[in-house]
């Protein structure tokens, strides 16, 4: 959720580096921000409610420092106030800490340390107080951080500095933290784009590990203090991939990149795809799981496996999946989907599967992420950094990979690749200025409506649910998706004259059914927006998409992504940073 950044090295402009790093991480939280540096006189902390993107370098102390930590917050414990913003200090102001996650036993620690000593409402503030307590008992800074980390319950990533000690010390359990390794300098961040401009070499911090950074890097087990060997990993992302370029918003940039990202997603090791296809065939019980958009992609994969591979799989949202442990056994396979590779509920689902001896396949966009490292098999989307909170290019890349795997299971891997390559080419043709202008016109016509409904059938039913997510999170219009055939069982009561209803239609075996369902909506006064390869007289607005058969979810969802984007912009929202949401949900 929150974004963490830290720097230690030879550069004296650590404050500037930290500001830029936090601005690259703002998609992880934008309620408030703060920075701490170690000056000769004191630990200097500057923090404020609002977006770090609105901060300017001249707003900060000009004192030079070769060490700094920073944080951009998505509030969990305590309201959005200056005092609750990170970093937090110990009572004697000798220790500063930034933190991502939730400390479940913070109330107990507060009682132990004396409630009167705390000034914020956050769970985080107990951490610097606890570290300072151990320092005052004679422990080294490293041992104090280790001992404090052992006391903390819950999921966390913390970075601490101590006045007059040129060290960055970090620890994690459940929340992401990555070390960037440069020449005579180190970076710490929640996500790679924060330091991508300076280095592409990284070490991943695993659960229940800590790292000490000064002139060298030292990894340790939190419980025992034993050293841990780490492999240096080179990340092939380009720094410019994390910039908006010519676009006003990351969301629009990432929508427009889908013509390329689908190509990259299917450019996989074909032997690995065949091995995964065979693994699914051999499994005795295959489950799909994900959260939010990744969950809707997983639901769509159910249909791909049914229609293409003639294989039954079961979907459950990751937050619900652990109850399925009754059905799991060593021969089972869990397939999880996560853009970030750090989603807390997905990691919990994986844990439930592994306790029963089941194997795990993950589809992620961040190579080397926690989910990827903890999986038996992992496929990398290769979509590049996705910065907007609303997932777009990662979602269609996930869909493409599932369709490819289903094709491989049927013995038609090359046919599946050709179909998806054609889909990518047709998306390239579809995403032209005239197409974008038309969708903006549709958005203009419905931007003041209070409700929008979306219907789909077969593999486009989950895309109706995904379309609702996009419209909800970006425009703040109430939106709901339904299986088209379920309308007459209740939801059609919501329709009145002028209600916008979006119908996702493909040239497939259920086309006639969903057209009839759309006619039922029209008869109740709905304003029909048809997304379809063909025009039908029931449409008030027709958004034409390519005819791509079973791959229709990939082309049908893109116009709704654009519609949500333009609705958000027209309603004065920031489409990259929707209210109350953050990109990577690393807390339960």
C-alpha cells in the first residue's frame, strides 16, 4: 500500500533523490508524505498531508545529507493528518522509522511503553520507540532493530535510521522491500521504478529478513541474526517506461500500450508453456485465484479453459480461497494472478495451498516479486511498470497468457499464438484518434448519470464485472456488472428511462441470447451502449471492436477502460490516483 524510499551513499543530495523516488511511488499512497534526514545536529523530519507530486525541492531543508528515508502514505491506522504522516520518531528523537503494513500488536506495545509517550494515532509509532528502548539498554542499532522486529506481529516493511549512525536498516515480513545496488550507494524502495533511473541491479528482501546498509550490504535472518546470501538480479525495465511521456496520465498511456504488451506477454518460452499446460492436465483439482481485476481475469480464464481446453477449473477470490483448503491435496494446483506479485490475500491463498502440499503457478508482472519467488512455477507478463492504480495493460496481458495456456492444453499452441498476435494487431488499428474521440463523446453524454450497468455472457460476463470495477474506481459513478441472463431475476428493476447500460457482445454461440437481453433493457428505457463487432438496431451508441472469436474479452474490455478514463477526467478526478485506493494491496 504505502510507498517507502531510502538512500545511502556518496551523493549529498539524498533529499532530492528521496523526493523523486517518492513521486515515482505515489501510486502506492497519496494521503500524505514525509522525509527524514540525519543532519549534524539532529534527525530532521519534514512531513505534510497531500500528494508528494505537489511538493517542490525548495520546500525542503537545503542541508546536504548522504542518507535519507521517505514515505508516501495510504492511511490504515489513524486519520490523514500531519502528525500521523511518516516518518515517526522515538520519544528522544534519536530514531526515525517509515513503515508499510499493519502492526497487529501495537496496542499491547503502547501499553508497555506508556501511552502518554505517543503523539500520533498510528501503529507505526511504536516501532521507533521500541528500537530506542533497546538502544538505551545497550544494544547496537542493528541488534535493536532486529529485536524490535521480532516483537512485531502482522505484515510489515520498515526502514530505520539512528542519529549519528551512517546506516540504513530495514526489515520485512509480508510487505515488499527491494534493495537497489549502485556504485558505492544503495537504495531501498517498495517498488523498482523508484530507483530505476540509477540502477537496474537489485536484491530482494524475503520474509523475516533484514538488511544493514552502510559502505556494504549485509542480509540477516531476523529470528537468529544469521547471515543470508543473496543473488544480484538485473531488471530489464527501462527508466522511460515508468514515465508518462506525451500522455496526460499513466492510465491513458498504459491503455495505449496494450497493442505492444499483448505481443510481449505471448513471447514466452514455448516449452515452459507446454510444461505448464501438462501440469494443469495432470493436476487433480485446479483452482484459480486473484483479487480485483486479477480476480475477474481469473474468472474469464475459467471460460477459456472450458471453451478451448474442455477442462474444468474452479475460481475463488483470494480473500475467500483459504476456506477451500478442505478440497486441497498434494495433487492439486493453484493458479494465482497478481500484477504486483505482492498482494497480501494472494499470498494467504498460496499459504493455504502449500500447507496441503499443493503446487502453485503464478502469473505476475514483477519478476522476482514475493509471489513469483514463492511459486513452484511462474510466468512473467513483461508488460513493464504499471503506475496507474486501475489495471489495464496487465489485465489484457493476463488474459492473453491464459488463452495461450488453454490453447496449449488443446494441442493448438501455435494457433493460439497466431490468434493473439492478430488480436494485438487489430487493437493497434482500433486505438486510433477517431476511436478515442468517439469514446470521449460517449463519456460526455453519460458523465452526469448516477448509475451505469454492464452486461455480458460467457467469457464476457467476468469482463462486465471488470468494466464495473473500472468505472467505479476511476469515475466514482455507481456501476454494476451482471450476467446478462440474470437481469430478469432482479437487477432489471434498477432500470429506468435514460439509465446507461453497456452490452458486451461477441460473435459467438451466445450472441443471440445477449442481444435479446439487451432488447429487454431497451424496453425498460435504458440508454444502450453496445460494444460489438457488428451494429445492432437496439444500440443507441455503438463502439465497434474487432471480431476475434473466443479472444473477445481482450478487445471488449479496452473501450470500457477508455470510457472509465474519460469519465474520470470529465468529472474532475485524477484517473491515476483514485480516492481511497492504492496500487498494490499489501495488507489484508
